[in-house]
C-alpha cells in the first residue's frame, strides 16, 4: 500500500507517526508555500530520502489534486488508485474536491470529539471545546467524504479536559491524535 500524507501547518504529526511506525509516506503533499514553520525533521527527511514532495498552490484546484495520483503513476479513475493508495490528512486546511474524495481512500484526523459533540465539526474544534468547557475533549480519525467531517469515524480517543491552559489542551490533543494515527497506520500498512 502506498501512503500519501497531506499537511498545511508544520507537518510535525507526520514526523511523530513516521518515527513511531518506522515508515515515511511515499508522497508528502502540502499547500504551504514556504518552508517557514515546517518541522525540521520533516524537511531533512524530504531533502535526504523522499523525492516525492508536492507543493500545491495555497488554494488548490481540482486539477492540482490529480498531480498526486500522477506522480505515483495512477489515475483517480483507476480502481487500483483506491485499492492501493491510502491518503491521510494531518492538519490539511483545505476541503478536497468531491471527485477526488469520492475516488480515493482518504482519512482525516480531526481534533474534536465529533462522536459526542457533532457541533465540533469544522474549523477550530479545540477552541470550541475549550471555550464551552467540555468535560471531555478528544480527537477522531474519520473517512473523508464530500460533506465536511461527516464520514464514518474509524477511531477516537477521549481525554478529560482538566487542563490549566488552552495550550496544554492543544498539546494533549496532538499526542492523542498521533497515538490514533500510529495504531491506525500500523494496521493499514502492516504488509509493507
């Protein structure tokens, strides 16, 4: 199975996961236009071993996403694309086009416990959980479908929201999300 990982922010979650499972994505995709703020370990791995690093425009179009399949030698119209390529989203702050979503196997990590609080779908669920004093916070991995954060939840982790600061909550959610991804990807990529 080929693994394609998308990010828009630092890429640190990809680094944590890759080190834990001892495997780097076959392709890393970002819409971040500069290396400023990108995790140093990710940059060094990309420079030394991964020759499949794609920088999409800041606001990608539908055709920009086809580059991801093309670089791996696939077409999104081919069943092999869906069967042989796993796409994961790690803080990727763009909504994927429906044709790409419907023809691909894509999972998103979402830092909101949408199984208990559906109102946490969308942007900044951590801020909402913090400001609304949710007793429980958490994160999920869900299948990506055209409707935002509405695909089947395949993994979740709940944590008690008893933190002193919002930053503490963010840090705990980051750790919880990485743990979810490690377990999820160990299962999905175990034959590789």
